[in-house]
C-alpha cells in the first residue's frame, strides 16, 4: 500500500511539473520578440490565429543542476476568403534551470503548412 501511495505521489508531482514547464514554454514563446514579429507579419497579411498556442515536449531530463526541457510551441494562422491557406508560427523553446538564466526561444517556422481549399 505504501508503494502505491509513493508511486501515486511521484506521478502526480511529475505531471504537475510537466504542466508548469509546458506553461513556461508557452509563456517564453509568447514573450519572444521574434515570435511577436512573426505574429505581426501574419496579421499584416490578413491572416488570423485559429487557436491558442500548443506545446509538445521533445526532450527533457533532470540532474544535479536541475531540470531542463525542450518544447516545440506552435500557433496556426489561416488566410481569409476562399481557398484558405494555413500558416504556422513555430519555435523551439529550451527551458533551463532558473540559475542558468531565462528560457531560450528559436523561431523555426512561419511558413505555409497546407492548403485548405475545397473541392
């Protein structure tokens, strides 16, 4: 019974830690001046964000110095009118332990990803 309680505690703590790291990745993404510039460029073309940012963990681990994670964070934009086009603003976000500084954000895409034309 004690092993079950300990396992449940560890899983709950791990899930909460991952949720906060995910939110930190999204916050770093939204705060990045390069991401903001990509958003302005998409809006200048008349494109509209279709959803809130999404984040997926690509890598991560913990050691004596703390934990660090890598996430890909994206926001999709679509063009207006017929034959809609979809564009993605995506960035690789590297979350590092607090004593190593702020999260690093590298924009990797602001390109067209697919056509949503109808037949």
